[in-house]
């Protein structure tokens, strides 16, 4: 493990400020990917498209990586986070596909997942945990192990419990409660 991944990393307050400053958190009337209605929309992509903000998020994630063989993240939202975290930690990574390619190898991921590779899932936002569970299934079907996932924002709508039901502990950098509290 390199020294960067052991550094304490940015604080929760710094992550919250970065997301709010990037206008990655919007308040209004929204329909989420799950179909649920919400008064808050979280779009971490608005933060990771800025190199300085991406760097801060990656440092926060890298500080929590621990001893793993691989990092993994689902296209599109997690990819820059996984790549930037891999650059800081020196860990290899895998990009998971929402749907397998219809041509070539038809793999549901890009990269290698060796048998029994301890793989850390990285997500941008978790709501109910559905896409995270799908990511876990892809890694496990390839022979890897997943017992922990890092997420930039947990919307606190069941993802922690849903992932726990498949043996994965979800660790958020911040929660929706943190973002709401900072807005006041």
C-alpha cells in the first residue's frame, strides 16, 4: 500500500463543501433512477468533471481503500472515481458494464478479476443499492470477492441494508443527511 492510501484524506465537511460548491446537490422536485420522487438530486458527475474536486474525492476514497487486490466501479458515474483512486493507491481496477457488450468478448466488465481477488466496489451515489448489488454479482460471477463498498453519497434509502443482505458493508463518504444539514 502506498503512503497516499494511508493518509487521513479530506474530512466529511470538505467532501460536503466540494459537492455543494460544485452544485452536485440540487433541491427541488426530482424523479430518481429508482422511480422514487425526491426533493434532492445528487449528481456527483458535476464534481468529478473538475480536476481539483475529483482529486479531493479520490483522496477521500483512497484514504479508505485498505488492503484490497482490485477496485471496481460501474460505468459511467463511478469510472473517474475508480481511475483517480487507482492512480493514488496503485491498485488495479475493473470497469463494470451496465449491460454486457453485444460484440467481441461480451464481457460484463473491462479489466481482470483474478479468482478470489479481494475487490472493493466504488460508487458515486447509492439509493436503494440495486446497481451496487448488480456490481457485486458481476464481480462474484467472475470469481472475485466483495465484502465492502465505498460510496461518495449514500441517500439513506436502503442501500446499506440491501448490501448487507448480500454480505457487503457500505461505507459512505457523506450521507444525504450531511448534505441537508450543511445547506441550512
